[in-house]
């Protein structure tokens, strides 16, 4: 199951890399799909950066730890917003 996940991330990374190519970007802009390009590019960057931010949060202990006043029962990573904000920048 993990190999399918890895293959999926590699394919999505290749798709994001393909969107960097000037010919592909120019094609989207030429046919009037500029907003579609921006939406697709932002989604791919966010989708690929979120697991990286999650891993960094766990590694550097940037976690929200549970206590009696909170709903979650396991530590929750707090850096997911960085990936989302980075995808719009």
C-alpha cells in the first residue's frame, strides 16, 4: 500500500514539475485558462507540501498536545497552514 502512495506522490510531483515548463504554462495562458492553471498549480504544491510540513512538525515537535480541554487524543502537527499559505504565495 505504501508503494502506491509513493508512486502517486511521484506522479503528482512530475505533474507539478510539468506545470513549471514554459510551453505548458504558455498553453494555459494562450487558451484563456489562466485561472485553471493557477488553481491546478496551487493545489499540487499544497498537496505535495502538506506531508512535508507534517513530517517537519513531528520532527521538530511543533505539535498540539492533548489535554482534558481538547478534543484530539493524539498530538496534532501544527505546520499544515505553512504549506497552504506557501501554495498561494
